[in-house]
């Protein structure tokens, strides 16, 4: 036995996409040694220590030969620790400790602990989908990752310890039978609109935004319910469809953010990053790369509270995903693409001291501070908000009034309007068209502004169960589009 070779199939993640990777182990006679080749990053190189220690802990034999592990194709950069298990299995197969052909029908993924236990890694859903597509009916993965792998339709083989995987591949025991959980887990309760008193105009705007998938900017003095309202948008959105749920789950899986007891994300995500968030935290990047907040909010809501406090580069970075619905991150040797189709709700005060917009208090901001504050929000960015709403301080009577309308009836109206919008595009009455032309000249409206105002008017018509957009629908849409809400001095 001069030279032996064994191979395990796995996949590497590039963003949300996967590439097939063959993990080949060569054993040669010669001075004992262990090398991993094939553009492995640091975490991947460290697999050497984990695999060696894991094999010893499983009371298996470490082959005292020259071991070379090749991760092919060599041109693809391999990141992370998910290759530990396939590397260990290839070495064990090459040294005859498990039957070599047993690996042909199995994909493998997972990080080894020094004591041989298998740890879950991110992205198992996408990796399992890729394995199934590659014709592999089973995937060896950490027990905690099994529910997630099963979502792909592949049969997971839950592995707690490397010794389990070996016994299974030797045919010494069957895999733990995979029992899918019964029914959907109980959803965590959502915040309800009933908590919000008054603010009728803002409530109406939220309903329009929910029905049409628009972006909303809430502006006003502190403590008027801006944050409250923004966080309640998911409660009036229709639930995720099953394909959408898988899409969102794939993103959370790659981010390593899936809870073990809830392998499928079934509620629309609500993300509210702090204003100190970096560009990479917002749009994604870093090693991996990892999805950013815009992708974690995919099919859900991104709330940017204290909008004016965000760093300018972070805000500008939002422009592209807002327009395209995805983020493309340049990488060495390629690019990673993450979906980012989210609804943006931003909230801000009207000036740095916060008093502006409240008739009872005097604003103490200097003109310089005020203009610096406004400069930060570029026109290009403000243009992307379909609706801008000022939220004044609620009157005492409003705050003492009984609770407002709850989320449930609003959600039903939203769902009906969405159906109407899906079926057919609304026709436009002549009056509405004339009004739109006048608005383009007078307001003025940019090309995008015009298109957005049209969409909002169509949403308003759908909410009114009308087949044609009338002038009153457009007038309401235009009333929500004026940057004057942001306070011309
Ligand atoms: N319209 C309202 N109805 C009921 N409660 C309200 C309302 N407005 C404010 N509150 C109360 O005030 C608290 C603060 O509201 P919220 O955080 O939404 O204010 P905000 O407008 O975001 O203020 P800031 O500009 O300081 O962020 C809420 O938790 C709630 O208890
Ligand atoms: Mg707030």
C-alpha cells in the first residue's frame, strides 16, 4: 500500500450560494506529517489540530504517514470550520477505518471539538440543499443542525460525536431516526397597534406602507410614538409564505442566527440596528462574508431609529439595496450576493435638540447645527422614502383615550389590498393623470418621485377597494411626499 486516496463531498458557501468541494485525503509512505492544501483560510487550516485531536478522542487511529488533504477546486477560497468533519472522514476512509464507498452517498458538514464532538456550523440549510441537488440523499451533520438540514428535503444523519459517524458509516448502527417536529412552533407574540394612542395620520401611513410595501419616514419631537409605531409594522403584514420562510431561514442560517428550537423562521423579521452600526454591519461583509442587517430584514422590516444619527457612509450604502433588493459584496475571486428586499421605516427628530415640531417648546439649535443635521440626510436618500409623516406630540385627550384599533383588522385590510394589487394594475382617471403632471412641475417630483407617488396612489386606491386611481387617491399620496415635513426653516 504505497499511496491511498479517499474523498468526501461537501459544499462551500459563497454568500448564500454554494460550490461543490471535494475533500481528498492522500496517505503516502514517508515521514509522518499533515498538510491541508487548496486555498484554506486560517480557521480552515486550524482544522488540522481539531481533526487530529478529534480522531484520537474517538479512539481511532491517527495514520502515521504523510497525509495531504486537498480541498478542490483549489481556486475557491475555503473559509471556516465546516470542513472538519469531511476532512476527518476522508482521512479515516483513506486509512481503511471506514469503508471508502460508504462516503459516496453522504455529504458531510460540521466543526469538530477537540474531544471529538460535532458542533453545528452556519449555512447548513443552503449546504443541505446543494447536497441534495448534487444527488446525495443523506447529510452527516451536528444533531442540532438536523432540523435545519431536513428543511431542504434531505435525510439528515445527526452526529453527536465523530465516533457516532464512524459507527454509522461502518454499518454498526442505523442513524437516529429522524422525527420531524409536529406542527409549527408557537410564534412569539407581536407588538400590537392597539397600544398606540392617537396619531391617526401616522397609523394611516403605516397601513398604506404595509399594503404597498413602501418605505416610511417618521419625524417629530421625542416621545410621540415614532419608535412604537415603527416596531408595529410586522404585526399588520401578511404572514410569510412557505417559500419566503425558506428564503429568510437560509439567510439566518448563514448568519448563524437560527435558534435550535425554531429551525424555520416563520415570522416576518424586524431588525432595528443601533445608529452606531458600521457599513459592513448594515449591508454585510467581513469574513464569510456574513449578511448584514438589510438582508436579515429580507421580507420584513428594517427600522432605523434616530435615523439622522447614523453615519453618512452607512446611510449612503443603503441606497443600492433599497433600489435593487439585493446586496452584492465584492470578494477575492468573485462576489457574494445576498437578497435584501425589506421595507424601511426610519424615525428621527426634526432637529438635534429635538424640540422642533413641538409648538410648546423652543428649539435651541444654532443654524449651523441645523444645517449640518439636514446635510447629512442627502436628497438622494430622502427621495427613497415614499411616505414622510410628521408625528406631533399627542394631546392629553388622545393619550387618555381608549386604545386605538388593534393590528388584526388592519392586517386583514392590508391583505385584501395586497391581493387586489397582485391581480391587476389599477387604471388611472383623467383627473388623476392631470394632477400627477401638475405635481411633477410644481412640487417638483423627480422621475423616481413620480413613479413612487404613482405606486402609493395605486396602493391607496386598492385600500379603498377602487378599480381606478382617482385624483383624491393621488392627492393623499402626494401629501405624504413633501420634504417640507422635515422642516423648512
Ligand atoms: N401615541 C402614543 N400612544 C401611547 N403611548 C405613547 C405614545 N407616544 C408615546 N408613548 C409612550 O412613550 C414611550 C416612548 O415612545 P417612543 O419611544 O415611541 O417615542 P419616540 O417618538 O420614538 O421618541 P424619540 O424621538 O425620543 O425616540 C412609549 O413607550 C409609550 O409608552
Ligand atoms: Mg424613538
